[in-house]
């Protein structure tokens, strides 16, 4: 393990460098790192002057450097690097971090292909470093609620799971996420699809067959912006997953159908909006959803609202701190992210060949 910084109660402080201070770094990583006991945000890497000024304003005492090369020169001062950069840069940055004896947290998708992901995992083992994919929506309040209801047997035998991340973004922005260029890993299958697939695998386990429809609807966009993926799980559950940039009206976030009851849940988890509004994570009201947004559980003749569990994005970085300082299991395992990428690649084949793709191994 790398040497860590000054001591605090519970062990040494983990010194963190954040590469990338766009929306992902500024909203989904920096505030959570800064709020986590045992972690300190020491360095931000960005070449953008406006983002540099924002980082210095929001995190007094942080050092801002313009490039990863400058960060590697300070490697003795850093224990953990968090990578929130375009997808195609994840692998080279992770491998460089391991060369400099740093642990790594990598935004989703942590790799572009399963082969690349396995190479990164092998490098982590060889270096004796942690490689932790960032799948923060495992801690969405609505997902935590579905997971708890499933554990309680509230649905009976689940036969159908529907999950959607739909937006209304009719105009192209020209950003890299809209590019279909090979190796970029742009489009909604990699972006929101990484969350949808990860959640389905966590709820219902390995997948044996994949079907997909991947469409590009908007002018100026070359990556999929209207996505449907059907998963057949080894336990018989069928997951239908949707992501679109062209849904002008709200659609249900979750629909879970079972032999005893069904759940319908509308609306997105409240933590993203709070982070973008500058609310500091944590505290008694963090992640709490108002009752009018709770889901409904029941049957055609009798149903009742189910309180949404509090969302808990801070749990991810608390888990990272525990893994580095105490040797606890990481909050997300790399083999789970590789399984998710395997499903993404199967979905790409299914859409391209217009057929159901059988996976060679349900545990791959």
C-alpha cells in the first residue's frame, strides 16, 4: 500500500487527486471526496482556466495542475487518483497511476471493452493497488428501496423488471459523448446504460441472453441516443432497460412486476440535483425524497405508497476510504464492472446483427 498522509482518528488520511473537473468531477466526485472522513482532496487536474478558478474557490488549499504529467511528478504526495475524464482516457490514466503506486477510482464505464477492463484489473493485481469502478447509482434512494423490497419478498416471484433513464435533450451539444467514433465509448448505452445494466445485474444476477435496439435519432449525433436493452437473467427474470434523449414527457423510473405485487416509481433520485445546486452531501436530510414522489406497491385493487429510502452517494467514498485504510472490501468490485461491459458488448452485437445474443457464460 502507498504511504498515506497525516494521521486522524481511525488511521492515516488518504490524499486524493482528481483528474477532470468537468460536470462529473465537479459535481459527482469533488464534493463527496471533500465530505468523506479519512479522505482529503489534495490535487485537481484541469487545464481549463474557468474550472481551475472554480476548484480553487470551492476547495481552499487544493493544488491545481494542468496535466496528468504534472500529477505524476507529485506522486509521492498522493495515495488515490480519481479519474473523471472522457472514457477513452480511462485505461491509460489508470495504468499510469499504478506505475506511480496510486490506487484508482474510475468513473463509469471504467473501461471501453471487457478486454481493456481485464488488462486494467490484471495491472491492479500486479501493482498491489485497488481499482474501484464508480457506480454511484447503486446508492440512489429509489434503487435502494427496490433492493430492500426484493430482499423482503414484497413482490413474490419477480418476472419482469423495467428501468428507465429518459431525458429531453432534443438539440445536440457537440460533446464527445455524442460521438460514435470507435474507441470513444460515446452514446447512451455506455453512459446511462452503464447504470441501468449495473443495477439490473446487482438485483437479479448473471445474464444468459441479450437483445438490443440502438438508434441514433438527433441530427449531428453519431452515437446511440435512443436505447432499449432486454436481458434474460439466469434466474428467469426479464429486464427491460431504456435510455433516451428524446422523451418529452416523464416515464416511470422503475416498474417491478411479481407474482404477489408490483411497484411503479416515478422521478429521479434527488441527490444529483442537490449536488448540482451546491448542497453539501451528508446530514440528516440528505437524499430524502418528499412523500409525493414515493412509489406505489400493490395490485390492481389495493396499493399503497412505499417510502423511498434516503439516497446515499456518500457511502461510496466512505467505502473507498475503508478499503484503503482498513482493508475492507471495495464498494464496487472490478469483476462486476467487467460483467457490465460484457453485457454492453453483447447488446452492441445484438443490435448490429438484429438477433438475440447468448452469452457464453452466465458468470463471465
